[in-house]
């Protein structure tokens, strides 16, 4: 009866280890997928807009927009609007 108990304990320990490893792989895969999505978002191509005041080209996400016009800085936005 001793060898049967030893084999049973060994199988239970192996099953716990196996389930833990599978769970760990799932966590690692989710982290990796989230990192890949994050990197794709960073590397996505963004459109470029021309500053209405000085003509410098700025990424749309960094540009300031007012009344359909884009500006490269707050100063240009205010100075251009004040000149009108």
C-alpha cells in the first residue's frame, strides 16, 4: 500500500505543477499581447497638419486645433487669432 500512496502523491503533485505552469503561460501570453498592442498603437502612422501661423508641419495628435485650423503651439494659436 505504501507504493500506491507514493505514486498517488506524485501524480497529484505533478498535476498541481502542470496546472500552475499552464496558468503561468496564460498570464505571460496576456502580458505579451497587451505589450504588442501598446507598441502597435505607439508606432501607428499619424497624419501631419500644417500650422496656420508659421507653416511648420506637426503631428495631428500634437497639434492644437481651433475652427478647423491647426497650430504648432499655444503662442501661435493665440497670436494668429489676435491678428484677425
